[in-house]
C-alpha cells in the first residue's frame, strides 16, 4: 500500500464547483438525478454529491473525513475498495466519516480536487486534504492502515469523533429518539432547566466530541441565564452601558432565543472589538458558546466566526 505520513497541507479549492466542469478523460457522462455509488452504507459513511460536498468537508472540523474516489465503470476494483471502506468505517466508531465520491456521477468534485487517478483515498482534517493511499488492498491491510492513521492523528491532538448518521424513518413512524439525550430532553420538556444543564453536562464530560450534547448544553445554559429576564429592561441597561459585558451578553442571549441570531452575534462581535483583556475574553467566550448553541454547520455561525477573527486580529 502506498501510504503517506499524515500532515496538514492547504485547504480544498472549491472554485471548480461554481462553474460547469468536464469529466475526467474517459469518464462517461453523469446520469441525471442523484448519484448512486452502489456501495453499502454504515452509520459513518455518506455518498458525496455537489449539494452536500461543502457540508462533508466542513464536518472534518470535528473529526477526520476520508474521501474515497472511485469508478465502477472505469475500474471495478476501485468500487470494491469503496465497499471495504464503508465496511470498516463502523469499526472505528466515529473516528472517521467515509465520503464516497463516484467520479462518474460527480466529475466536478474530482476536478475541484485535481484527481488524476483512481482509486484514491484522501484524508481531510480541519478542511485540509492529504492524499492517504491509492492502491487496491485487502480489507485487513485497510484496517491496519486506518489504525495507524488514527494513531498519528492522536499524537497530533486530533481525537474528535463523528456522531452516527441517522437512518431515515419509515413514513408514518416517529423518528427514534437517541436514549443518550432522553434525560436532558425530558428535563427541558418539564421546564426544569437546571436539571437539563446537569444532564447535558454529564454527556459532555463523558464525551467532549459529542457535538449534539455540546449544542444542547450551550442552549440549555442560554435558557438558564435568561430565566426571569425582562427584555425591555435588559435592552435599556445595555444601551446605558455599551461596554458592560454582563449587560451586553444578556441581550445577546435574549436575541438568540427570540430568533435574532445575527443580531446576537453582531452585538458580541462589536463588543469584542471594543474591549480588551478580561472583558474581551469574556465576550469572546460567550460568543463561542452561542455559536455552539446554534451549531457549527450553520451559515450564520460560519459568517460569525469570520467576523470574530477580524475583530480579534
């Protein structure tokens, strides 16, 4: 197996996805409709399309993504590799998300990433790609290679895990509720915010990479901080003291709960820009908590993070 030592080179250039692309030489024209890889699926694999490519890449900010480029028409063995990657993905319990890129169906993605040959497996961490290997190998060798990659990532402090991807519910059936979050959700349903915070905190302490628990805890804390708050009084206090961190963060919390997400972010970004030292750190940390409450994949959060970076630097 030709395997590269893991490092973090430049980010993926997505510009090719913004214009019509020609398929790689020898590729048949893509069929209309959504691509179908023909591979089986696990809770930690996904067919990559133009529509979800950006989302799959962004998920590498939480834990590594392995993009598998293959073509069952040009090289059937590469399709077998894709199948094996899916098969072993579940064994690593979220250490990796396998993204299946059928270059016959989505040649634009192959062009955007300048894929020259198949099969190819590319590791993506923090949005940055690294070619991993490009051989057809037995599944046992594949397991060994991914174990070694995981060890290298751990030595670099990269220990996050993906949450299992949900299965679409059968029409007419209620989607299954993950039992891990039942206690916290029950507490919220009963209006016991303090208990909800405690339950979510237990989940986060047990697994800091559990993005759903992190988001739940952040939102429960927003509810906790705003209990009994009067919006008009809070706005008046914030207007009277524009650099008072407590006054500004309370209004930001209330704005968030009221659905004014961008207003909440803008208020705190401006506060970060105006303040310094401990006050700036407090405002920044509060804003990061609101980002977590909304969800790191949300476009408003992505924009907010860019604006925060500008305010800080």
